C-alpha cells in the first residue's frame, strides 16, 4: 500500500475538495445516526476513505466524529445509509482502533497487552509474542517490554496502545483523539512518531482531533464537520510534502493551512448559531 502522493502546489484561501485519487478502502454513503434518546448525532454523511491516506476528522464537541469512528469499526450501526469496506480485505477484523484512554489491562505486562489481539484470535504463543515484540520495537518501548502499565508515563501507555493496534498489521487504523489528554511536548513527540510509523507500516489512518494544528501537521486530507447533527462541511487536501519535521510548525505554509481550516470551522459554527 503506497502512501498517497501529496501535491506540492500552493494552496489557496478556500477549501480544496478531495480530487478522487487513490483506491477507495471505505465508503460512507448518506450515513445518519440517531441515538435511543432521539438525539440526531449525524445526518447525511458521505465520505470516501482512500487506501494509504492519513485522514483527519475535525469539528466541535458533539458533532459525531467518534460516532463515525465507532461505525467504521463496526461497534455502532448507522440508523440510515451505508458503510462499506470497499477494499480487497473487506473485513472488520482488519480494522484496529485506538481510543483517547490507552485502556490497557493493568495486570498484564507491556508484552502481554500488545499480544492480546492475537491471543484472542488463537494465534500461537510463539507467533503472537514475536509479533508483539516487533510492534513494541516499532513504538520505541523495547526496554519496557516486561513493565506493567502503572509504571509507565501517559505517553508510554499510549505507545503501548498504538503497538497493540498495530500488532496484527491492520490495513485501517482508527484513532479517536489518542493524544488529547497529553501535555503539548509529549503530544508533539507522538505526532512525529505516528508519522514515522504510518510511513513504515503503510496503513490507512483515520484520526479524530479537536486540534486544527494537529490535523494539518499529520494529514493528507482533513474533513471539517458541522455542529450536531454532524455533516461533512468541507474537505481539504493538505499540500505539504512528507516527511514533515518540527520546523514545519512555524512555517508560513503551515500557518496558512491552519487558517484555512479554522475559517471553515468558524464559518460553520457561525452558521449554526444564526439558525
């Protein structure tokens, strides 16, 4: 799965709608969701997720970003519309999800936590431990392999959660605000690490965040959502080439893209307030 080529042309002040390049892995078609209490969380959401891309969902709290994530993972069924796994795998077992809370089992070591998905699939102990060791090495925690979660920092626990999600080499990795509870320094370090892992693993990532700067730094594309009921308001291509370093965070092209996405968010928030 080759990473999408990102155009290096200058972007304009207006959103750039996705140009349709790349094989579609997941297709959301007119998806809506209403909770049991009658709250309409999502309405008429259509979006193609392409193989190898890094797609971020950005929007205000309560706009349905996490609901979309859970529906793609098969944890929640849409009330209306359809979500199809279009790619060759076509199997929800090929989807891994990382939540904001690392959700590690406190009595298990790092190795045992990371190996858990393979254990549940009845992979032999030898095979699952070898795969877990490789995933732990990938996230830079080789020295902590026998440590319990309580002995790790918040950033390290999140690395373990990411390693656990990657241990089965999923084509699609869903990440629901995984860095939201971390301090800014750790957050930026993990952003850099995530891009390295994405480049190495060549998977597709769908990433939920409230941070426009985080979305611009990481993504090939950004989907901006409206307030509840959530809809896709704009889709931006991020025309900044990879690899991306910390120097990008102070570059004019980074600031311009952050401003463009922020304008879209504020415009849609203002539209909601005037209704």
